[in-house]
């Protein structure tokens, strides 16, 4: 760090000029890069995704798409078999109203599986294709434009008087959300406002603007790196949301740590470039190791065979690397040139003197945690373990109707199906693409356990270019365990030439591809993190403790997500949101990738200061109190900025984004309070001198000085 600070401070004008040039180039590159970002959620190499893509290519609908399910309840005295012609005219009217739709009904097939036990309730499927607003088929749950009114309007005139028509399906059951996307500028604006307020309270001077300036510079420079990547590979537009919000948090974190240490040196009487050199020597190493920790966590997504997750990881690694570079090069120059002038109001009198000592409130808190360390570990650790245990029951499957609202037109249609003895699984069909003779395939699939009906009309909407698409209606909904088992049996029953798709099959393939290698990736990441932190802290125990606390924190976050979004604790009463009974299949992975690095940031900040104090005094208790006292305010401020940023993102109407962002916000909150505020200092105090032990053989392997065990006064 001394070499870096010496190099940049000898070239202040050059660094300033290059930073300004990079900022201007970044402003020009950003809109070009944004235009080149992809909006396609592709899953190449996954059989169900390939099947769904082929179905949509040939037929323009279906695949992973959820159909609308019109339910026709004829008046008493009328039967479906004797009203088949009227039913056919009604569904033909739907096809005319939605010309790109693929429609099937009892009139087309005569399949008794489409008629209820009362003989007067029947249903059909409508795959609408391109929606009436011009949007492509599919979309997140509740985001598909509602075609129900158009379907009912088209059918009623052709059915006997007194007939009731309901339209159900997962999209009609789910709460409707605005599919307009995330308002990125508004969310970034909330995050920036939170950063300004928090940093102003911390520094009480114009110096509060410096971390924000570094953050803005980092974001624009990151788009310079993204732009050439878009020419070589597909970069998803999730980067547009990820980089600004993550950049705001990470760059402010790193800048906050370095600026606070510079103020501390100023308060100790050190001036000029020497204050910057000392701040870099102490805090610069923590910034570098924190950046490496964030990048290590994001590697999880980069190596996955899912483009949009890979884009998330790449965008996160880029903003992390650029933030570290800007903090270690541009920020020292800013502090050397303008730091004293910007901090003139905040670093005078009593306020200035306070910088020379650890925060009183945080030091008092740390002393209390050290004194009650066993109770702290049992209390906070027990709560987090309980949450982590709850997280083991996470449901990554598709939503089921039983978890969706029990009111509204969609529920009325589902109730009509259930009353007639028709299984609810029929609203989640499995699409399969058959080339050649489809009749043999249909007969085989009809024999599969758990299949209620197989629909294979002979119309042009279902047979094209030498292929046929068939819809398999399961008895159990495909989001349920029994429904997924039916998908597996259907796949096993058909020849390899038959492509089995559908929403459930694609979800199952995604989980198998992405989560199958997770244990090995966790082991690899833990090993890399251990080596990195062992070098940083010159300890064998502290890295193990850091990794264990991080994993506990992540497990607790998943548990909290299960309570909030799967069990619905508080979502209805507090947020007015109907939970879906499951968590998005990509959510745990993305939460892990982001929070692993972000929480390690705080860990490195605190432990690095504890190590520094222990090396100076040789007393663990003092190291814990001084380390928390010096960094508690910084960690809390940084976490508050990130929490507000992610909470603002969670206010978006898109359910998937809401779940993901709320998980990040909860993770930051739990980590900055129970983990870093309670468990970390209590665990370090509990282990005493063993925290700092690095035997000679390990030191030789790590190429750092050894740290033998020393006698010390036991912590109180």
C-alpha cells in the first residue's frame, strides 16, 4: 500500500487528469453499453429450455408459458356432451379474438378428462401467444397481460343462456403487478440520497461528498469495461440495476473506511501526504482484501451456465474491481489536494478531537458484549441457527394455487373446477414437441401415473412443419412435489426424440444445473477465502470463524426469506402482499453471491482493526473493544446505505425483483447487527489468544510472518 500511495501522490496531476478523462469516457460509453444489453433470459444447454424455445419458434406460444384456463359451467339440465357444438363455437370465438393464440377444448378432442363429474362443467386451454399489448408470451407470475375479459366477452354469446364462464390459471390467481420494469434511476436516486444523509451525519462536512464522488466515478468507469464485453458475449440488462446499486454500496464502503482513517491520522497530528500514506498503510490493505472477498463470492455466478446469472456476477466483479482501484488511486489524491479544505468544518474543536479516540457508544457496547460473551453467543447464535434451520425447508419450485389469493375471478374459476372434481393440476400443463407420428406418444403418455389428460388436436394451431405439440395435463400442479414427479415420469415414458418442455420442466432443469455443483463451489470459495484471510490476519482461526459466521448469516437470510415469502409471515398484514409459497429458484444463489462478499467486507474492516490493535497491545479484550469502537460507526453507516438502497429496489412492483432485493436488505441488516455487532466480538473474546495464532509452518506456506501464541490477561 505504501508503494501505491507513494506512486499516486507523486503524480497527483496525472491521476487527476486520468480520472477526469475516465469519467468523461464512461459517461459516453454508458448509454452505448446500455443499448447493447440483452433482455433475454436464456438457459442454453438445458433440455426443457431448448424444448420451450423450439415450441415458441414453431407455434409462437406455449413452452414455458402459463395458459389461461376458461371454465364453462353450463346451466342445470345441460350437459357438455350434448352442448359440444356450442362449446366449440365459444372457443373458436376466442381463437378469432386472439388470432395468435393456440386454443383447445372439449369440442376439439372429446376427451372426458376435460369434463367434470357433474357432466356440465368443462374447461379448455388458451395459450395467447403475443399479447394484445404487443409483449411476447410469458413473463413473471402476475406480469402477463390479463386476457380474461376478452376471453369471457368472446365466449358468452355462443353459449346457452345461464352459462357461467370463469377464467382461471396461475396468472389470473396471482396478484397483478406492473410489468413496466424496475425504475432504475429512481432506485439509484433513493440510494444516493441515503448516502448523502448518512455520510453527512458521519463527517459533518463537505468531506461527505468524496465517497459519493468515488462511487459515481466507479459506476461510469465500470460501463467502459462492460461495453467491449457486450461485443464478445451476451451481457444481460440486470447489469444496469446491479452495477449502480452495488457500486454505490461498495465504493462508499471502501471510501468511508479510508477517509475515516485519514481523519483519524489528522486528529493525531499527522498532516499532508504523510496522513494519506498512513491511512493507506492501515485501511488500504483492508480495502484490497475486502475487494478480493467480494470478487470471490461473485465467482459463484460467473461459473454457472446461466447467462443472466453470469452477467450479474461479471457486473458485480467489475464494479468491485473498479471501486477498489478508484479508492486506492483517486481517493488518496483527493484527500491530499482537498481533504483539509473540505473537512474544515467537521474536523475542528471537539469534533476533531473525537476522531483520535474510539467511539464511546460502540466501545461501551463492545465491553458489554465481551463481558456477556457466552450469553451473546447463545442468544444471537441460537436465533440465527433457528433461522438457518428454517431455511433448509426452502421451496424453490413453482407457485401453487393454494398459496395464491382465495378471492377474485381466477379463484372462482378454480373453485368451479374443484367443485366438479377436476384436479387443479390441469392449470399447469406440460408441453411436449413431437416430430413424426404423435399418436403412439399420446397413447404412452396417457398411461403415465399422475396424468389426467393428454390433448393433441389435429388443427393447424397444434400441428406444423411435420411436428405436433401436445399438452399433458397432470393431476397435481407442477409446482408440487407430486407434480414434478409426474414431469419426471412423462420424460421417462417418451422417446428421446420428443422434447418435453413446460414451466415446471424448465424450473427443474435450472435447479439441477445450477445447484448440483453448489457444494463443490462452496468448498472452493471457502478454501480461497481461507487462504486470503489467513494472509490478511496472520491467523488460522480467524478465517475459519469469518467463513463460519458468513455461512451462518447467509443461512439465516434464507430462513428469513422462507418466513417472509414462503410462509407469508407479515407480508399480508404489514406489506399487503400475497406470498406465493415459494422463493424464486435463482434467489438463494444470487443472495449468496452478493452477501458473501458484502458481509465479508464488514468482517475484514473489523478484524483488520482488531488485529492491528492486538499487535500493538497484545491484549485480546482491548483489541475487541478498540476494534469495534473504531469501526462500529463505519460498518453501521455503510450497512445503512446498502440497506436503504436494497429496500428501495424491493419497492419495485416486479415480484422476483422484490423477493431478491428484500433478501439483500434483510441480509445486510442481520449481518451488521447480530453477526458483526454481537457474534463476531463475542466469538473473538471467547477464543482469546488462539485468535492470533499462526504457526511457523503455516506462515512459511502463506509467506507471511509467524504469529506464535502469547500469554495475555484473560478477557473479562
